[in-house]
C-alpha cells in the first residue's frame, strides 16, 4: 500500500488536471470534472467514482484522479460528454455503514444538480475496492426506503463482497513494532499501519483479525497481562450483516472477557493452594 501510494503521488505530481470545481457534502469532498470544464452548469450523464479503503486517508484529487484515470478512462468519458465526479471520504477507515450513508448523501446531491432525471441523462456509479461495498449498501438502502437513486448502471471493481484478507503475519508484524515507537520516530509508520489494520472498517472487513486485550480491576490493577487472540468469521456482505458484525464484535469481546476471568480465577485458586 505504501508503494502504491508513493507511485500514485509521483504520477500525480507529473501531470494531473485540477477538477473543474470541488463540492462539499458535509465532510465529504466531491471532485467534479465536467465534460466541458464548466464550473456551474447542471450535470450531464454523471459518472461517480467512489474511493476504497484509503489506509492513511492521504489520497486527494491528484492521487484519486491518477488512480481512476487508468487507460485514460476519465478523459475518454469526458470526451463522450459525461461529467465525472470523484468522491473522497473524510475518513475511509470508519465504519463501512457510516460511509455508505455518506455515499447516499452524495448520490442525492448529484441528483439535485443534474440537468434532468430522465433516461436521456444517464447516471453511473463505480465503486472501487471498499467503495464497491459502500455504493452497494447505499443503493440497496435507498431502494428499501423508497428513495429513488436514478442510477442506471452500478459497477463494483475489486470489492471484497465476501470479506477481505490481510495476512496475519502483517498484523503481527505491525503489532511487534508498537513498543519501539518510544525509541525512535522511525517506527511511527508501523504505528500508523497498526492503527489502520485495527480501524473500524478493517475490523468489519477482515476475515481474520488479531484482537488484543487484558484484564484489569476497577482500581486499574492488572489481573491478567495483555493477551492476543485471532478472531475468524464467515462473511456475507449486506446491510444486515454489517450491523450483525458490530454485534458479533461485542459478542467476541464478551466471550474473551469471560474466558479471561475464568483463567484469572483458576490462577488465583492455584496460587491459594500453593500458599
């Protein structure tokens, strides 16, 4: 990911056209590349690109344009008379469901500034990586709520609809270097990586996730040193399942807490017998 970001930044620095304008929908940025480069005309045949899991939330219009303009895609669309919009989440690592609601707000906004909502004014939504999930959830939710989205084509590209894999070795690697952050700033990238892998979105998406915990008393006395376990889950991605994952995470932590308490009690009883 670090290598990809660096490559995108170098490519973006080479030559990246600035958007015709940038709109804000609450805390979400929407980079607008109109076909004729006008700054205030109604949208014609919009194509919305939605970003994925931005590990460090450091991709802006330069990097996102470069990412989505592979094979000159954006410019080809503009030459065909289509206005292109790129959605940039304020925080791509928060809960997937929360970002799907942000996506819904953007879709509603785009419809409010389109030249027309008829079949002669097409609306395409393209979700890349995690963006495939947030767009899917947003469109599904709008249909359930009877909120017309007027999207005639939805494209999901490289999206983890059945869960995502981040090697446990990478998770343990980042975890191993956490204590070294106090020795040198050279280890801060490892801290950022660990934080990203333990973000709310990552916890929802990962099929296998490392969980750290410890047991303390109300007076903050440590009853059991920090432990590490691996949580594994089956995955079918939809709105209900996202909410279920939140319940599942709470359940996993309750089960861990119960097991830790039982282990602590066994240790206390063993120590009492020795005494």
